[in-house]
C-alpha cells in the first residue's frame, strides 16, 4: 500500500486554559530528529481558546510551522470538540505520524483519533524512532508490567499515532529569534455536539499530584515501611516545595495512592532534583527517573541498585538522614 500523500510529522501541543502542557514542547525534541529522517516538516498543532503565543513558542522550540485552531469551545478539553477538530485537520493535511503527550487528556484523545481515523495507536511510549526507508514509526513502550520493552510498528495504516509519556524527553533549546508560518484553521463545533461539559475545575484537586511538571520530587519506597512512614517524606517535600512520589512497591502495599507512582508502570519524570528514599532501584523505577537532572538516593543497603543511577548516594536509615537534612534546610532558609 502506498502512503506517498502522507507527509510530515505532527506534535500535538496540548493546552489547558490557553497554557501549554510541557510535554508538547518536550516532544518537539524527538520530533525534530524523526521529521528529518522522513525528510518532512515538523509541525506543531495547537487547539485552544487563544493559543497563538503557544504556537509561536513551539516554533521557537524547533517546529517548522504551526497549525492552530481557536475557539471558546476549545478553552477546556472535551473529547468531542478536540476529536472533531483533529480529525478535520488530519483529513485535510494527511500527516505521516502524530505524537500526543500521554497526559490524562492525551490518553483520551489518542484513542478517539485512532477510532475516527481507522488507524492504530501505540500508547504510553517511552522511546521513538523511524525506519527511514519505509517511514514506519518504531514505537517503544513497556510491556508485561514493565518487565520488557516492546517495539511496535503499524505499517498498514496512516497516520501513525502514539501517545508519549511526559518527562521522557527534555525540551529542545529555545531560540527566541526563530519564526515560521502559523496556519489558522477555522473549525468550530456546535454546542450540541459536545456531550460532556465542565461545570467547575477545582485546581487544588486537578494539580494535587503533578509529577510530570515537578521541579523537585521526594519519593518513598519499601524502606518507608508503612503509610505513616510517608510522613517524613511529605515533611521533606514541604520544606523543599516538592511533589511526593513513590515506588511501585509502596503503592502496591497500599501506603500511598497510585497517582504518586513513579516508574515505567507509573509516571516517567524528569525533575531538576529527584530524592529517592528507601527505594531499591528496580529497573522499572530507574528507567522512569532517567530523565532527572540530579538523583540523590538514601538507602541502608550499600549495594542497592539505585546507587548505580544516582549522582549522590547516602548509605543510612532514611528516618535518621531525612530529619537531619530537613533541619539543615530550615537553617539555610531561615
């Protein structure tokens, strides 16, 4: 089957109340290399209320052009409005592949697009490549509980769709002098076509556990010992203005909610500072924090695998080490 009419690589830059989610900009990094391999353009697609500034920033992050769809119906995400807009765009421009961030909304939009477009979807990817000869995307994602990595190809349909975990890739360098064409598409969705409506958005709930965008994460593992043991983890997080994370073992033990889970079976993260407390460092967890700028680990076992991926390691009891660290941080901050 020939797919000559399908060209270019798209990155869907998700917005929430006209503010871009970081994962959209992150995906422009691998998107640049993939687009060059297929000898196509890297196109940022932005749907929202008023999102021209988001499109301009996407171009500064490396997009060759941007397509924007604006309207009040896109200010907050809805499956119906965004699904209709994206199908209309894909039918018109025929991209070879579309990358979507695996956020809550992205994990909803991806399957809707796949169904509307009669194509496949590879979900929750942590690696991306492309076969230059065929243009087939090579999607890599955890399988069997994260115990192996599967490489998936969808050669029989276009466009190729994939959702990609936030935090896997770093944003490309920003070039504020960079400009490119912004294409405006006038696509509107009637109110009666949008079957689900947001009545109220409670930010305290929506943003309570935002591991993907956190600059600092303090995580607890099996070494925390109990749900009560997470008290010292939360105290450390409060002192640093950090987000609380956890290993799969701690979540499976019922000590903390799944929303806090870091790793290939949880959230892939890339903070400036990641502090692992009582976490042994199973390969699934290590892979989930690989994008961190600095990893500090605290563990009683000097041979714990977590030390192999850490920038700094402290051999000791977390219930002794963390209180001492908290005290020193409070002194420094006055």
